[in-house]
C-alpha cells in the first residue's frame, strides 16, 4: 500500500485506463463536449464543401488537433450562387458552459485568386478593441488555433474538390452578444459578442467534486507506476511544454485545470519527489497571489499585485502603473519583458512559495513554468524543496 491506497488497485487503473488527460477524463465519469472553435470548423467545412459541390455533407466530420474525428449534425444550411451558410449547435457535454446550445454559423464566400482565407466577425462574434490578447486590435475574436483549424479544413476541401481555397469566412453565433454579457469579454475589450475559442477542440468538463477525485486518482496512478516526478498542468498547451522540458510520460501528467489546491493537498498526504506546476501566466499569477482555485468566476488576476512584483524586479513607477492598468496578465508580462523586468520569473517564484506553503513540509520539491498562449515560457522557478523556503 502506498499513501493509504492498495498498490494493486492503482496499478489496475494504470493498465485499464493508462494515464494523462484522456484517462483522467474517463475516470471522472463526465461527458466531454466541443469548443466553439470545433463547431465553427465543422460549419465552415460543410459550407465550403456545399459551395464547391452543391451539396452539404451532413453530418460533417472534422479532424481535431489531437487526431479525433467527431461528426457534427447540421442545424441549418443555405446555398446561393455566391455563398453558403452552415450551422452547428454547440454541445458542451457536462461542462456548465454558457455557450452550451448556442448555434454557431459559418458563411463562406469565394474570393478572387490569391485572396487567401479572410475571417470576419458576424452577428454575435466579438471584435478585439484592446491590446494584450493573442489577436490584434480590430480583429474578429476568432482565436489562433480555431483559425488554423479552419484554414486546414478549407485547404483539404479545396484539394478534394478542385477549389482554390480563397474564401471569406464569416462566423456568427445566434444571441452571442447577449451570451457574452455572462463572460469576461466586455472587461477584456472584446465587444459585440463571443470569442471563438479552443486549443484542442474538446471541452473538458469541470465538475468540482468529480474532477478533484480524478486528480487524486491521477496521482495514485503515477505513484503506482513508480513515477517520482509529476506535472500539474492547467491545460493542453502547458502539458505539451512540461513534456518538452522534462520528458515526462503520459501517466505522470495531471490535468490540474483550475484546481491547484487539489493537487497540492493530495500530494501533501501522498508525496512524490518532484512536482512541476505548469500553466498560463495569468492563471499562475493567481496562484502566486495565494489563490488555490484558479477559475475565473472564483479568482481574478490582481494587477496591483503584479505591479508590486514588477517594482521588486526593478520597474519604475511609470512601468508599474502600466502593469496595474494592463488589460490582461499577458499584456502585463509583455510590458515588463520589453523593459527587461523579469515579471514572469517573479510570478513563478511567488507561485512556488504558495505551493510549498500548501505542501507544509511534505518531501516534494517544486518547480514552476509560466507560459503565454503560444506555449512560450515567460517565467520559471527552478526546483526548490521544503527545506529551501
């Protein structure tokens, strides 16, 4: 028995379900869903196919970034001589997502040769009006990964049916402007509607009790497999970074999501030699400030706290004021990087302090990786154990 749980029981889970995010979701008993980005890709693929062939594929199958091939039924379709529109209803699975049931539409129009793929925000999709986001001011709020998914599928449809792939893609969401009032978009300066989001195409459901239990089982599985180094990651991008930096196997990866406290408290009772905490800069700035639940509805990025850290790192008052007024955590770290102030490293060190405090002397060393949305490391803290606090 390790840490109060029979070894045979945990090892059986290893053999039955493997490790990593997929197995953790399976053990949670929750049904996953599809992101707005996946729905927009499906609608775009169907619309462009109809524009070239005269018929809508229904259901329409798309390939997600990790190779899954879900099929989406069409909720609406329109075809004229110069444009095609297809609609998909978003299914968020068991996640309490405000966009569950929303109708995502893609209207595709042909462009002259050499026009490329141009994205437009239709009704219910927002426009970026402030810096600090992964899109330029004035761009439709269609995030980089969904854009790439749509480009890839447009190219595939063009190759199959003799098209040029030069199209305008307008994405809209029925009642999106109203739904967006229940999100952080207005505060972030995304006006007019929702963002089209997703890095994997899959919505991972976060029922607190079920997901925290799955985190615990993930630790049990890693320990039963003899892993001495695990990584608690806030999402798929940080998971890829942890694997790239440390070469960790799948069963050493914990999908921590927003539940940093759950990982730390369970490792306090069932320790491993080393924990890597990997996540987006904004989420880990919350951990740095002492928050253990990183969900946007339960904790926010404290710009005043970031400004104080920046001062400790050598920022003058002008830069500190700019950090305090930044639109997002990402903008704050970018401002500091441009001036040579290591805000990312300072946040990583403060997050490490919080983690070691929760571990309360358990024999676990902790290192931290802070990343931006593209997966670039913007801050890190080298491994430190309880005796080095």
